[in-house]
């Protein structure tokens, strides 16, 4: 009985399967999902029937295997949302890959690298989505990570914490916030003038390389009148307000700008770089300032004072005082560059520490005011034997030229090469002509009665008028003699 009953159930089951398959074959063309596992059918006969009946049935379509969701979207597929999304013209950063176990940041999207923890700082480069970088610090508010960027002046760049995923950063140091550089006022062009528009916040520098100190920032979207280009074509010379910057022009990297009407602009030679030297190392616990950029150390607290030397990024100096307005720090420097061992740096380009109790220091006498007409000769220790160009020479707008003086030592003491300097003293209407340093060392000792040739590269202003510069032979802070040049720009 049990065998009969089992066989009867088996036949009934087979007939049910056959009926279901026939109905499925007559159904609409939609892909059927299999409802039976033939492995459950126990007899060879049943398997044969099923195979015969399903030979011409539609083949079920297999669902694709589940796609693994990536933890980081690919940069070419991920949409670039609003926020710190870089302009496609901005260069891609080459940053060191962190070693296993080092603090790291992985960009979730294409991310902008700034010079400080905020979008109001200068843009350095782009960090591509998926790229990783070594984390070297974090901002005081915890909203930005500092990463290693060796090509940046300070070796460090900043990325928005909301745009990266970090690992192993629990012990990274909190870094002091660098000051936001001042805005440089570019002179607006006419509609058909050569011009360049900043695509991002970009430095306006005193020369066509990143080791020239900056005047300030040209903010995103601002446009300046283009006066010329660098010899390698990588920098534009732009007109800036001469009331703010005596030179009346600065240099911006072309890669960070969009230029128009610049065909045929003149090529302008790069100015000579000033001497770069870090101040003496400060003692532990002393009030200090640390340069975040190449920064001018001047003889007084203002851009009208001559540049003595340039401090490189990362250089620290001991602070001895501050200006009455708080915008300048007095620092100790080598007596090789300043007779009294002091210089002044702008607070816009340094990070100050332990400076809460430094005193206010009286500024040294301001440089002499240079009139727009040649002054009478006041040289007591030297005489100008010859000068080229002579005073009153007409020089075209923006034309480069060299001024050479032949100076005779008319005193009784020799001009010792290691002690005497030639220093820029001032410019008429504060419009600079020279394109090199403000201070030159003598290249040889000048005996009494002997002469010395001194040449300075200059650039005519980009507006008409009478312009001139006053220079001095100095022994420390003592002026030996004055000499000058005046030109006419039509």
C-alpha cells in the first residue's frame, strides 16, 4: 500500500508540473521567473517529461549580479557639486602619497587646495577625486585639514574637511591660522585693452616667479589691464594702483587667469631678485613671527621703506616690537643687512606667537620725499661723473631701460666693499622706476678719488608725467651722498 500510494502521488505531481508548463508557454511574452527546482523531482521519468515539455519554452532571463557600490565615486563619474569645485584650468597638484599608518586624506571629489583654511585664501591647485595626501595638521576650528604640498611656498596646503575622508588623524597638531593676504587693487582696463581676469584668488607678485614677494591677492573675477608678459610667457604684467604699490605694476601667473586682447603685448624682463636670508634663530620661548610666504624685511614699518632682505617661507625671527598701528612687526636681523640689527615685516605675511607683551616701537625716520623736479646736488662725499640717461630724457610708456651712474669718491675715506652699500631712498610720487633690489652691495672697494660704476634696471611708468628716483651711498645708517635720475614719459 505504501508503494502504491507513493507512486500515485508521484504521477499526480508530474501531471501538475506538465499542466503548469503548458500554461506558462501560452502566457504573454514576459520573462517568467522559475517556480520549481527540478532537483526535487525524484524519478527519471519525471525529469524526462519536464525536459521534453520545456524544450521550446522561453528561456528565463537571469538577473544581473548585484553591482558593488564603490566607497568613493570615480572622479569622472561623480557630479561636481557647488562649493570648492576648482576651475578645470587650475593645475592638478602632485602630492606625496602617505605611507601606511601615516595620517591621510582621500579626496571625495575634485577638491581645491588653498593657501590657508578658507576660500578667501589663494588657490594653489586641484586635488583629484580619489587622490590621497599626507595630513600634517588641522585648523583651529577643525573644519580644514593641512596636507603636504611640496611645491607650495610653505610646503603646506589646506583642504575643506567636508570634501575629504581622513584616517589616522587623531594625533595631528592644530596649526595656527595664517593671515589672509590683502587685496591688490588692479587698474581696470578699457573694453579693447589687453586684460586678464582672475579665475581664482591669485597672488600679484613683484616678479614672474613664486619666490618673488607678493603685493597681495587679485580676487576671483577681478580684471586688470595687461601691460606685458614675462620672457617665458607664463606670467602677465598687470597695472596696479601706484598709490598702493609704488611700482604701479605686478605679475600674475597666466595659468590662473583668462586673458583677452593680449596679442602683441611687450615682453618685460624679470627684475633682479633681492637677497634671501632667514633672520637669526630666535631663542626658545621668545616672541616670534614665522613667514608663510616670501616676505620683504624693510627698514621701517611701511612699503615706502627700502627692502633690506627677503625672508623665505618657514623662516622665523625674534620679535622686538610692533608698529603703533599693529600692522608691522620689528624683528632682529643680521647686521649685515641693517646697521642696528632690526628690520620690519608686514603682519599680513607672518604668523605671530608669544607676542602679547611686545612693546610699541617708534618708527625710524621716513625715507625722503622725492619731488618731481631734480633737487640741487647735495653730495658731499661723492660726485656724479656721468649719468645715462641724462635727466629729462623722454622714455616711452612702459619701456625698459638701464640707468648707469659713474660715481667718484671725493672723500678721504675709502668705501670698503664689506661696509658700504648703495640704497634706494625714494621715488617721485612713490612711483618706482627700478625693477631690482632696493639695496646693492659694492662689488669692490672704492679708494678716495676713484670711480665706481653703478647700473640699475628700470621700467618707465605706464602713464605720462615726470618721474624720478633718489639713491644713496650709505655706511650703515649714515648717508655718504645722494644721486638721482629723472625721466619724462609722454
